[in-house]
C-alpha cells in the first residue's frame, strides 16, 4: 500500500499566520504539524509516501523531510496547483499509486489512542473496497456526517448538513483499493468547484464496499484548521507527553521501533538535534541497550 499526505490549500482560516508559511509546517507543540500525519502512515506500515502541496511549499517540505532515507522511507513530492478538493489527490498521484491500494491522510489531522498502530495496520491490509474512520463530535455539521441504521450499518454520508443525522463524522484518514483512481476520475465538481471525498465514499457505499471503523472514547482526533484548534492540539500533545514522558508523532522513534532504521541510525539522528527532542531520542536508544 502507498500513502499520500495532502498538505495543500491556502489555510485562510489561520491568516495572517499562514500568509508566509504553509499550515502543515506550523508547530504543534514540539514538532512540525506534518510529523503527525506522517507518523500515522508509518504506524500503518506504509513506507512509500507522496506529499502533495503547493509549488511554493514543496521546497520547504523537502528541506524538512528530505527523501525519507534517514527514516527508512521513500518520500516523493507533487504539486497541487489549486485546491480543487481532497479527491483530486488520487488524480495527481495516479502514477505514484500505480496498481497498488492507497491511504490518504490530511496534513492537518492528528490521531492518538491505544493500539492505534494495530488499528491502522489492519486497515492497510485491505485488497478491496474502502475503509474510513468515524469519530463522535459535538458539532457534526462541520464535517461529513455518517448515518447508521438500527443494526449500526452505514446507510448514508452527508457533507456538512444543516440537520445532521448523527454525531459521528468522517475523519481525515482514508484507505482505498486501486479503484479509487477510476472513481475520482469520474467525479463531477461540487458547487464549490471541488472533487469531494464524500462523493468517493458514496460510490464505495453504494457498491456495499465501504467499511467504517469507529474511534471510541479511548481515541483522540484533532483537526488543527483554526487558531483555537491549533492551540488546543498543542496543549493536548504537551499534556500527554509531559505526563507520560513519551512523545506523540515522533517519526524517528517510530522508524526505529518499526525496524525501518537501526540503533546507529537513530543515534545519528539524535546527535543532530540539540533540544529536549534530541535528548528523548537518545533515551530511546538507551532504553533498548
């Protein structure tokens, strides 16, 4: 399975902060925002990843992440000229995806929870259909809302409805088989001129090939699209990390514990970071001795 991080858009809701820098390069506590979605794909066992962003921001991502070799990954980059919808990612990434299945995560989404890695790896084994994730929120009208029947089967998904039929919404993480390219190509732009990911999900749902995994109370899903949400996410990460002494979204640690890199490579990465983050990586090395 291949992976895509969509880190495009203008992030106008974060102006003036994002007038000079891409949203996904902003810090969420002690790491760039993009580390968190990248860590999710890594936890799913995905090593070939395409990051989609603007022509202006791609060089900045390359400076931050390189080609992924230091993490045992294979990173590549592609330009989204205009923000024409989440589903456009599959058309931009068509050659990258090839004949494989694909996972797509939005660059401003953060996931946290017990056994998250196992949850993600199970989703990454799909060979047919699609897998999406549902989360209970108090303001579902802001998202794609999932409707269930009495047997908890999904019967509809509606984008930003005025009268939501449930409090469960679709998170910014999607797993699809290779048919998603054909499905995306057949979509018509919505009223706002975008290729909607909700329309992709509706096609899979109509074919009875869409599975929804619900993230329960033991999980956190954070969307960092506003100033308040960005602060809340940083406070959440800070609170958990300081309490446990363990980091969230630490891509170097994940690469090491997943066997993508060895101890010597981790030690080399740690030596190049003269902050508490680097000290943490050194402790990871020591813990394994």
